[in-house]
C-alpha cells in the first residue's frame, strides 16, 4: 500500500508524514510547481510536482494510485474517482469517503457551484479545528494499523 496526499492545501501533511513513516510505508505528496521547494524531502517521502492547472494533481494521483492505496484529499471529485478505483480515501477533517456518502457530497458541491454561478454567495470552509486534526489522526492510525495487520 502506498499513501498519496493531494498536498497543495492539505493541513495535515505533517500528521500523515509522521504516521505513515513510522509504519515504513511509501508516502507520495503530489503538489503543483507553485509550491516547489529546494529542500529535499525527508527519507521515505517522494514529492511529485505537477503543472499548476486546476486538476493536475488529481489526474496525477489517479495515474499513480492502485487498488488498495490510501489517498488524503479534500477534493470530492478526486475522492469519487479514487473510490471507483478501489482506494481508501480520507478527508483531512477526519472522515472517510465511502460509496454511501460520496453521492451526497458531490451533490452538495454541485449545488454550491450552481449557486455561485447564479451570483449568490456561499459560505467558504470553516476554520480547521484541533478537534478535526485529532479526529483525522485517530482515523489515519486506525486505518493504517488495520491494513498492516491484515497484510
């Protein structure tokens, strides 16, 4: 199993890095060239840079990911594609995308976009909380440990 992170705006990169590397799993951050760094990544972390296009990171993750891999993203479209491919997908706020919840999430995203196109303002994301950070860490630990014991 490999772990992929849609890394451009991911607030839990450090948590993912800590939890994944202590389990000696491959970790790949996919990010745009706009976030290029001359700093070498830590041992065990691969950084894949993509163009700055809207969905470039999503497309690259889908090219690289295989059934059974784990993906961390806040993008519902990427989550939907990854679920169809047989990947496990987590949102940084601490929930797992599933076949049961992805339809409603995509509908909500579509409705909000439709409202914005018609000129109405929609609320942006709420501030990321310590509770969400802790919930994410616990979910990630649980999934990684279950996967490692089942292999």
